[in-house]
């Protein structure tokens, strides 16, 4: 490390010890466990009783506060790269948890390619899967040790969701894409999020343990969405309003140059990672940990930026028009950090919106795109004898306005029951007999509504 940082362009380097500036894994796990209790509701009475004190309960869980702190830390790193032109070295004991969260978030904020489906896929594969994040332990798939469990990857998805819901046109994927990804994290048939490292995966899938089996043993990859959804459901994974980046002019490519070299990654290590689990594990030399944690600060120039430089950078960016293909900074003030409703509220019938919500809006937009594309084909046929190539069409969604906000995760809703302790909101609706007594609808994927 010392030989690396004393050579250009690594002289200007700032270290950030995430273990001291962000909540511990135990704090994250505790906050998320308490947060989940808000959505584990068995009946309608419990739902309405919780609804009375919803915001006070939500504030006491600290889960949204942790999301805000992580987003703020990512913005601080962006400031070093974008404003101070200083490289950043992220430090953490394991280097495969919070380092993955911050480095992934910074790339999503700074690089428009990371907001595409292929770009986001490459970040997860690079920083998390190949980087050695312990999915097996953090998700506690085998229920061996609760001490190692922590929703670190889910924390990243929550942070990315905040960006998606604040700047929808900047992302090629939707919140449904993130919801499906978060579900796949806990489905043990996918190898992507099941092992602690690539070494562990290779050992279990092609090692001695497979020779005793009668047939081939093959895990599925989480990126094959056809395993879980048909084409009509997969249409909701793509953002129809995505502002695609225009292709650059070829004549300008030769003159384009980067302002400076940026280096953002996990803590600097040898090119070959640990054979068993990621970057820093039991078998890693203790001397390297000691250098990273204590001695490296002697060789690195500390920043002379004033304490309020972060707020100046943050306010200055938000005062300008948003460039969906450039730098994106999330709003981190308390009212802007919201609950990921599609993920956490979808199994509560009382919280569903029949014929409404983001799913119904997306379905209508997809129908309009289908109509526009078909009209474009007819216009091309009138002006030309032959149309070159096939026009890609979005699957048509019949009766899309009647879709529940639970789609595509479930089809049937149980009937809502009037609460024993009605709230003021419920009292206002008591006169609306059609609303209260109307049976829930069953939506069939084939398009028939009963």
C-alpha cells in the first residue's frame, strides 16, 4: 500500500473508516428487526390500531435514519471525488459489508451507466458477488448463527430505491425490479446470493461433494427473470419513462478527456483475494489489517476542507437543474427518506390499491407505448414499401387499470374487515357503503377480471 500511494496519481488520497462513521452491523440488524414488526400484521384490527401511531412508531425504529446516514456518507465520498479531486480509500475490518454499500452507491450517483439494468447488474457482480460479501452469513440462509446476520445488501437496495423514487427518469429499471431483487435474496434456489465467496461457490458446485450425487447439481442465476415471471410481469421491470442517454458524436470522441483519474474501490489489497471469503478474513495477514487501520494515516494527506463544505456542495447541486445523465445526489432531509411501500406493504390487504398505485400507472404507460409503437409501424408502412427490422413491442396489458398494487407478486386479495377501533379516517368513509362493502377483486394474468 505504501509503495502504491506515494506514486502518481495516488498522492492525493483520503481514507474513510466506515466502521467509526457508520452504524455497526449489529445496530443495522437491530433497527431492521424492529422495523419489520410494523409490517407483520395478522388481521385488520392490528392494522388500524398501528395506523393511529404509525409515524411515531416509524421514527422510533431508526431504520430510515440509518438509510439517511448511509446516503449522506456516499455524498461525502462523491464530494471528495467530484469537488476536491481526491481519491478515496474506504476502510472496514471485513471490507465486504459497508464498503460494498458506499462504493456501489457512489457509482450509481456518479455514473449514468450504473443506472441501467446492465450497469447495476455489473456493480452487484463486481462489488458484492466477486467482492466476497458473505450472503450466506448475512442472510443466515442455514440458520446457524444469528450474530452474523445483517441486512447489508437490503440496505443498499433501500438506498437505491430512494434515488429511484426521487429521480425516476434517470433509471432504466423500476422499483419493481428492486423489489424482485430483494425477494430473490432470500430464495435459496439462486446461487447469486447464496454463498459467502466465489471460492465457496466453486467448491460446493464443482468439488468433491458433487461426485457422490447421481445427477448434475446446478443452481439457477437470479438474473434470469423468466424463472419467476412471465413476459407480461417482466414488463414492469423496465422503466417506460427512462431518459436514455443520447449517443455521443463520433467526431468529438478524440478530443474528449477526463478531468482526472478516479479511484474508488474496496480497500487496496493484493490482486488475488483470500481463497475462502473475500478480502480480509481469518487467513489474512494480521499485519495488513494493522497497516490499514493505524499506520496508513501517516502516509496520506489529510483534507483541509472546511466542515461546512459538504452542505455547500449539497445545496449547490440541488440549486441547479437535474441532469439525469450526470451526477445525482439524493435528498437526505428527513421528509424525503420514505418507506419502500411496494416491498413492505404489499402483503397487507388494507394497504393495497385496486386499480391504482404505481403498478396501475406503469401499466397504463405501457399500453400507451404499445399503441404509439403500433401507430409508428403503420406510418412507416405508408411511407415505405418495406419496413427494415422488427419493431420491439411491449407486452399488452389488458384491463391494466384494474390491477392491484400487489401485482405481479400475488393475484388474490383477502377481503378487508372493518376494524374494531376505527380511526378518524375510517369514520369519514363509513357513509361510503360502496367502498366499505365492495369485495376485493381477483386479477388473472390472462386479462379476465372477476
